[in-house]
C-alpha cells in the first residue's frame, strides 16, 4: 500500500551526475554559455531532473525520437525541409509531450551580468547523414531560418543577453548529427570571450549513443587530469573509425591539450 | 583596431603639434586644433571640451538630416585638413559619409566613432529594434507547482478554461505550430486547453478590435483514473488593447500592475490554487514576480498591430487584410544582430560619456592642452548633470498615462528609457526611408486608439512631418516639436536642445485637456 502511494506521488528524478554520458529524449534542456571555473564555456542546462544540472556538451546527446517524425507540409514556405510528404524529424519550438524541448539561453546569472548586450552564436559545420536546419516560427507561421547545413559556414545569429529562446530543430535523415558551434561575447569590461565545441544530436531510429563515438578521444583527454569519472553505458569504438575526420583531428588536439594540462598540474603539485 | 589607431594618433600628434608650434602650419585656424564632426551635436560637445584650443565644425550643415546627408567634395577636403574626426555610429550617418571620413582623414589622426567607444565610459547602449511588432510583452501560459497535496502525479494534467471573455471584439489565443498550422486555444471553437504540470507554452494573443478585454481563466486538476476534476482557482486578467494601459482599471478595481515588457506567463498554481501573472526577472539577479490576475493590466500596444494574412488557415482571425492587435508567440528577431540604436545623446548620461571620450581623445592629440581640456570637461560635465536633473524633473511632472511618444523617426528610445517615457510609434524608423502605406495606417490607428494629447515632429524633418501632421490633424491631435539629430536656429547647443525637449514634452503632454 505504501509502495502504491509512493508511485502515485510525483517522484523527483535524481539526475545522473554531469560526468556521465546521457541521452536526453524528453523534457526541457537549454544550450548556453556559463563561466565554469571562471572560463566561458558552452554547456547544456538539463531541467529534466531535480535538481537542475549543467552538463558538459561532450556528455550529452539530444535525441529526436519517433515522436518527432512528421511529414513535410505542402505549404511552399516549408519546401526547405524537403518534398511535400517526405519524412522529416522536427523538434518543435513549442513543447510537445514526449519530445525533448531544447532551447538556448543567456540567463546564467554571471553571464547576464557580464555580457554586453548579446552573444554571437555561430555554426561552423554540421556532420550528419542529412540536412540540418534550425528555424523559428514568425508571424502567422512563416519560417524564419537561423541555421541551414546547406548554406556556407560559418553562419551566425545573435542572442540578446538575459533571454531564453526556442526554435525548431530539423533533421532530414535519421542518424547522428554533430554541430560545430561557438558562442562569443563582448563583456562589459571590454574583453571578448569565446568557446567552440560540438553539440551531439540524434534523429530517428538507431542508437543515439553512437553520437558519442567520435567524441571519445576528446572526453578521455579532458578527463586525463581529473579523478576517474563515472562512465556511461556503451563503450564507444576507437577514434580511428570515426566517420567525422575533422572531429577526430580536433579530438586529438583536445586530448593533447588535456595531457599537457595534466603534466603542468603534476609539475606544480 | 580603434584602440590601436588612437595609440598611433598620440604618437603622431606629437609630430603634428611640434610642427604647428614651430611654424604654425597646422590645419586649424590660428594654430587651433581642427576637429571635424559629422553632426552639429557632436561638434558642440567637442567645442565645449576643446574651448579656445579647438575649432570644431560639423559636416552635416545646420538643420540638415544626418541620416540622408550626401557628402560633397568640399567635405572630403575639410576632413583631409582635420586633426581629429568624430563620427557617431553607422545607422545615424549614411555609409557614404562614414566612407568620406575614413578615406580622407589624415593617416594617424584619431577617427573616433563615439557611440560604441563611449560604452567604456559608461554609456548605456540599446540594441537596435528591427521589428517593432516584436518589441512587446511575450505572453504564455504556465502551470506551476507539483500539486502533491492534491494527489497530482507526473501523468496528471491541468485543464485551463476561459470561463468568461468580454471586450469590444474577439480575443483569440492560438499557437502556430512548427509547420505553420494554427491551433486555437481560447476564443475560437475551443475555450479550454490542457497542460501537464510544470509546463509552459507560448501563444499568439489576437484581439480583433481595440479596447479593454477581460479574460477569466479557471484551472482544474485532472488526476486521471476517471476521477472528477478538482477545481483549483480562477482569476480575471485585463488587457489594454491599443489604449493607454495606465487609464485601465484591473479586475479588482485597485491599482494596476501594467505588464508591457519581458516575458510573462498567465499561470495556474497547482499548490496554492491561485491564478496569477508570473514574470521573468527584468534584470539579472532580481526575483521573478507573481501578480494576482485581478491586479494585472496587460499592454497590447499599437506596435502590435498586424494584418490578417490571405491564408484560409488564419480565417478565424478575420478577413484577409483586416487589422488586429496581436502579441506574438515568439519575439526572437526583435533586434538586429550586432546593431545599436545610434541616438545615444537623447539620454544626457550618454552625452557625459561622449564628453569624457572627447576629452581623452583631444588630450591624446594635444597633450599640452591637457589641463585645459580637463577643466573644460569638468565644468561641462557639471552642467550636464544639472541638465539631466532638469530633464528628469520636467518629465516626472507628466502623468503616467500621458507619457506616450509619437515622433517622425525612431530617435527617442534613449529618452524614453532614461526618463520613463514610452515610444508608442513613429512615421519611419529611419528618415532616409519613405513610409509605407502599412506604416502610415499603423500610425493612424495608434494615434486614434491611444488618444495621445500630442505628437512630435523634428525641425529638420519637414518632409516626414507632413505625414505626421496630416494624421494628427485628422485626429484632432496637437503637433509639437522636439529635437532629434540636429539643431535649428532656435537651439544652437546640445544643452539648449535638451532643455527645449523637456519643456516641450511637458507642455504638450503634461497639461490636462
């Protein structure tokens, strides 16, 4: 009886520690800059559990499940998504039950206080099996594009400071997508800060954890100087098999930096 | 890059001054520093700081409009002879004017764009609003709390019903989905919607006629399993559509909290059962606020006027081409990425930042004049402090429900922000543009609905004034005049123009009819 009662009460889901690799397929998350140990860093704010957790971008896959699958409408304004009737995976701008709701915000207290007016959000490349777009619904539903993987890179948009926004994230083909993102801002003290790293997403069928694969090198490198962190399930394959060669390169670089950092720390200690 | 230029300028300045000291060959008359600015306002500030050591002049002639000014070959020559050049910022001056300066300013002399550089002197900068229709309250629906005490679970839902709606026209709350399909929540065929606990959604709030509307929202908890719905609470929100919100009484008849900016959700609280407006903090660090429904007046201003599209899916809003007021479901795209409103001086505190930047620039070119520039700037800054107090005290006298500014162009955002006024409308954002039929129609509607006591033309924008004057005459509204970007024969200094603006605004808006 007591057990039954407990089931009926809303149970606060204790979130996985931010060091774990997690797939988020439902609930609210935001992409946004923070000052992590004083360093401007893009992270994911995970509102799906209690308490709220900020996660390193490297440890998150945002998944558009089968619930996000729709058909391209006949309205010509949407032909950028494909032929009418074609399948497309759309994470909507407005919350939809059972579909992850990713937005972006510049509301972290320190960010809101220190950033001068706006953050520049840039997309430097997309690696995935199909077209990726991010668009907003403006007046009377007309789509207003923010990013489109078919257009030349880098692409950029402005995010006003102390704001929180949602858009429509679309994927033309199922599979894993890596967005090479940066966020840059001028601070009120006149200095400029920037951070660039990949955001992983997965659309439709397939194992969303595949999106972690090419990142293993980077993750391992970053952890080099830290105590062993909790590892998520599904040990990914070696970096060498990565279908994202550019990322393999940057991952190696990050790994190198991580090692160097570890060495310096050791020497100081 | 600007900083780099200034450092070089300081080094080169030594050479320039050494030359002028020996032979008097400096460009300026009588060995004075020759300062060229784009506008008379900037030249005035520079002259006040420079005093006897400086000759400051403006490229845009007296009474000219900087937005549409076309530089002449003579201007290029003047720039070439300058020791220092001051511009404001692109979007005030046209590109051709900026280019004339950049191309002709002698190498190594400071060429300072005041608006941006003044930020490091404490200037307050406003991002440029691109779509004025998005510069309104962002209004959604929300369910807060867990409802544990009422037996709510994660699978429970909350039914929100518009139990009563009244107003001169229809109130329609709807959501346009990702692929353009509208979904009506309230006011159309459906008057009820369901949200899960801890959810929120953004909606379009459309009103088919201007006036005052009341919306009574009631929340009921559905714990499922066929159990009856549990009533939570209800509350009545008030909307001021196209009309001055401070003249509108909230549902409880008391003093209203007017919501006209930022992000607010009409909220049902699962724990307390209350219905209230839940607003994001306006500034970082401030608390979110909850105002009971009966105290709230939501401003749906003239800026929110929209034309119903020629699309059968939106026929529930009215005939194609009909004018409605609408708070949009998303307000992103309101600002132009990277651009700022260039009219900083309409806030006296910003003019003070300009003065300090001008002082330091002049010192970098003419270090011998350092003490003179400091003394002049200090005296002028004190005068500007007095001016700021004067403008503030004059505008404070205008009653809260009469602070709407309607002008020829969008030059008064800083004045509004600094001194508690509100920009209700303008003929065109930038006077270099022609107003469209739609813009003129929107302006007429705004003036008619708001019943403003007066509208304001600018002396240098006679052409744009004809549109505003006509609309005002049609509506029996007084036409007054304030200074935006330029002086005229009556106001020859920045201080005089700001004093005039304060006096004129009080005279034209402050008196009861």
